[in-house]
C-alpha cells in the first residue's frame, strides 16, 4: 500500500513538453508463498487478488 501511494502521488509528465499527463493508478494483487505450493498455484492466487482489486474499484492493494 505504501508503494502504491507513493506512485499515485507522483504526477506523470511529458519530458519533452513538460505538460501533465495526469496521474498513474495501480491495482496490486499480493500474496505470500505457501511452502510446497506449486508456482502455478502461487501465481493463480496473486492473479485472483489482482482481479479482485480491479473489480473492487481499482487503485488498491488486495491480498490473496
């Protein structure tokens, strides 16, 4: 969440013109590896959490 907030606060600026391009929003699905879990299951849980963040309104972190 701390990383998401730092990125969201930073404006996106065109380096050539200096004009503002708005702000970045980020949806993150986070999970913790479970010993003996397959890599596929680990990624699937993180992916599910990511889509949960998007479905809940985006620009947030969801743990799975």
